[in-house]
C-alpha cells in the first residue's frame, strides 16, 4: 500500500530575474472568488441568490536576508512611476529531497507594491530581513 506524505514547505526555489535567488520565505497569493448577491423584487424568498463572481488574487510576499551591495528589491520598486510599473513573471518551485520540482506556481505580471525591512534592534542579534510585497495579475499551479 502506497502512502502519500504531505509536501515539506522548506525546500523551494524562486525564479524572478534577481541576481541572488535565495529566499527565506515566500507567501504565495491567496485565491478568493467574489460572491455576487442577486435578488429580484418578485422572488418569493427574502434572501439573495449567491452567484460565483470573478476570482481575486492576493499579494505574494518574498522575504530574504539583506546582504551588502544587493539592492534589487529597492531598485525594482523604484523603477515604476505613477501608473507604471516594471512587471515580471515569477516561478516558485517546491522541491523534493533530490532538488526536483514537485509543484510549480507561475505568477504572471507581478509588480512591487511595498518594501519593508525588519526592525533594527541593538538587543537582538538576528538577521536583517527585507520583504517585498507583489501584486499579481494571474497565477497557475502545476503538480508534477
């Protein structure tokens, strides 16, 4: 009898056109379908009908440690102007113990909407982390 173990979420690769590809955390976009409420005045019941609406995608968040001379996140968010943004396609691959992809998320037309750094704290010896939040136009998921 074959047992199927769940995927381990700690071994992954992000392809996004950055010189440095190491990320500590990736929050993939949440998918949510809007609900359209519809009711006609002659309906015999008081409640609305619920219809499936368009799908909405949440933001993707990329996190990594800050290293000297690497300002890719900062340069990307500054590259756009009002009403304009540099858009990129991203690929996030979940890897197995042999470093082979088992699932692939393809995020299309992503652009940065927020850049944040962890707190500078003289009492803590932790790593400075930068977080880039991306708006995503569309996403596909492949299970390999």
